[in-house]
C-alpha cells in the first residue's frame, strides 16, 4: 500500500463534504500530513523566522511557539522557553 492509498478514505470524505476536486483534496491531505510530520526542531526554527519577519521579539515569540505546540493535534511535550531557544539556536 503506497502513501497515496493510505489517505484514500480522507480524500473521499473531503470530496463528499466540500467543493474540492479529488486532486485538490489529495493535495490538501498531503500538505497537512507533511506539516504534521515536520520535525519539532525544524518547525520551531521555521516558525521563529516567520514570526521574526513579522517584527515580533523573542519575548513574544517563545510563549507563542509553546502555545502553538500545545495546540497541535498530536501535541509535542510541553517545552520551556529555554528548550525552545535551544532548539532554535542550538
């Protein structure tokens, strides 16, 4: 069973319940899965760069990152600001 087959039921559900085409539904599912599979450190670094680009300072960014991690469907373990900083800066 390939990666495409694994999500056939989810794609079919989206096609039935939204105006999305089968192709667009599959793309949406694959993008969401890719986001959820992003390694924790990579996600923290990416979001840190995005939030800095919006003009936010680390004092605002670190609590926001902690909240985002806790709100994910498969939540990461709670991280302290120090752990977040270490994941971003090494």
